[in-house]
């Protein structure tokens, strides 16, 4: 026995199907945003840890005094002076 679907019922099924597809697209979009946020948080944490490491390294260098004159701020690291002689054309 063949079953016929009335136009009203087909319209309701079509509406439900389009709502389901829309919900899936929203979930996909939300998931992509969450993944991007997670990557940025990972980058933020890695950057914070790198800055902490540099701060502790600067404190060690400041304490030992092996890098020339001591910096006024512990977080400030002075670049070592170049060991090669500068030529007159570079000045």
C-alpha cells in the first residue's frame, strides 16, 4: 500500500529538516570558535610561561652580575655589547 504525504505534512517535515541543518551549522560554528579560543588560551599560557622564564633569568643575571652593569629593573636585561670591532663605515 502506497502512502501519500499531504502537502502540509511535507512542509512540516521540510521545516524540521531545515531547523536540524541550521542547528548543526550553529554547533559547527560554535565548535570552531571554541577550538580557536582554546588555541589562543594555549598560546597565552605559553607566552606567560616564557615571560616568567625570562623574568627569572633576568633576576639570576642581575644577582650574579656577570652581564656587565646591573639593570635598574630586574625584568630588564641589557643586551651584551658586540665583541667584533666596528668599522668606520658602520658608524
